[in-house]
């Protein structure tokens, strides 16, 4: 029985993976064409090299996979199961003594693995690629001006380590600082020292300041002697990294859930509304990849139904549930950011509800 099941599993996986590949390729192509309509004129006017444009679209894919993967998976599940049911192949497999639930295991496994894959991408290369492509488009619209990559008058307060940064200009690609000033504080809020420099660079995993002036203060806030001057100084006492400063300049859409958690830890005096918004965004980044698994559960019963009773009604009902899921997701985000729902409920609630719906429908399959 083990060998026949392996053969059946491979056959079911093949019937699912082929349409999944075609759906992914089709949606990627559609998205690229859609984006070209929006950005092609900017690329042409800026004289963007073809190699850079190709790199742009390669790096664009990880950030849009979160939208493409669920609908591709849903359509492939619908198609493969409708074909299996229409040709009575599922009936023949069940007649050989294999339960319907066991036959659906390869589909559920693919849904789970797809969610896991998207979750990993969404937490690693996804935010970075979204930020890079956004900056590239901005630079082309400004005829390649480097000011797009510079953040001016950057202020950053690390409440955890009690460090206050004020930077005249921060180059987001090279991490070079212009006129950085850092204030080190005690637990009571009094200043320990003020560090000023003409320039700062991130070298070998640490900050190096150039043309440095350091003024130390006593417990009463009075200067201790004259400032100390150095031409070049390693700033080992500064544990902030360029990513900490970079994340301060980014929109939350370009931050991973780990970055958002770090932001909350280093900004301890935020308003309750700000904390709610950031926490909801963090939970949303963790929950949204699992829509792949949810739509797989929804697609299984409707795919089997479509094969028996016609394609149109099954597709309409499934897509209705699919868009209903996304409407509920966005409604949850709004309610969570307004502090009407708990952040985890706002982010995970729609997935939990539709997982239960899909599970019950699979359980009732005949």
C-alpha cells in the first residue's frame, strides 16, 4: 500500500504543481506589464540601463509574491481538483480504499509549504527588495539624483540604551554620516556626554567618527573640563547599527516584523495609538503569508464541487470567499489600528475564521 500511495501522491502533486507554475508565471507577467505602463516613461526619460531595469523587476518579485501566491494557489487547486473529479479519477482512487482526506494531504502540504516559503521571503528579502525598488523608481523619476538616497536632519532616540542621535545627512546606501551628534544619557535623563563629529563611517562592524569633539558632564549637568578632540575615533560605546538608523527613515511597509519589534523596544514612550498601529502592522506581516494555506483549504471542497456540477458556480463562490477574506483582513487592520480590536485578533482573526470554514467544508466532503 505504501508504494501505490507514493505513486498517487506524485500524480496528485504533478496535477497541482503544473497549473500552479503556469498561474505564477502568468500573474508575474501581468504584474510586470502593469508596472511597465506606470514606470516605463520614467525609465526612458532617465535613460535607465536595460540591465538595471531587468534587475529592478527581478528584485520586485519577492515583494509582490505575497499577493500573487495566494490567488495562483487557489486557481491551481480549483483547476486540478475539478479535472480529477470530472474524469472520475478521485472516485477511482477512493474505490481502491484510500480515504478522501488522505488524498487531499498533498494539496494541504503544498498550501502549508507555500505559506512557509512566503513567510520566510516576507521576513528576509521581501522588505529589502520592496525598499530597493521604491528607491530606484524615485531616483529615476528625479533623473538619477543622489538626494533620493540621502536622509537629512535625521533624529533617532534609542530609549533602551539612552542614546539620542542627530545627523545632518545620512547616506542610505553607504551609511556615511555627515555632522553626526550623539548624546549619551543616564537613567535619570541627565547627560553623560555629547559627541560631535564632522563625519561618520561604518567600518568593520563599528562606527568610526572623524574630527571628533567629546564633552563629558557630571551628575549635575556641568561640563567636566574642556572638550576632548580626536582626528579619528572608534565609537565602541555606540551599539546602534546603520540598520537602526535606516529603519528610522523607512515607511513601515518596508520593515520586517523583527524590525518593527526592535522599533517598539527602542522607542519606549510612544502613544498607545502609535503602539497599536505598529503592533498591528507587525502581526499582519506574520499572518498574511498564511493566506496561502487558508485558500488551499477553501479551494479543495470547491474544486471537487466544480468538477461534479460545473465550473462557473464553483469558481464564483470560491473567488467570493477569497475576496471576502481580503476584505475581512483589511477591515481587521482598520479596527486594530483604531484600538477597537486587539492587534493579534485584528491580524490573525480572518485567517482563523476562514481556516475553520475551510476545515468544516473539507470534513463534510463526500
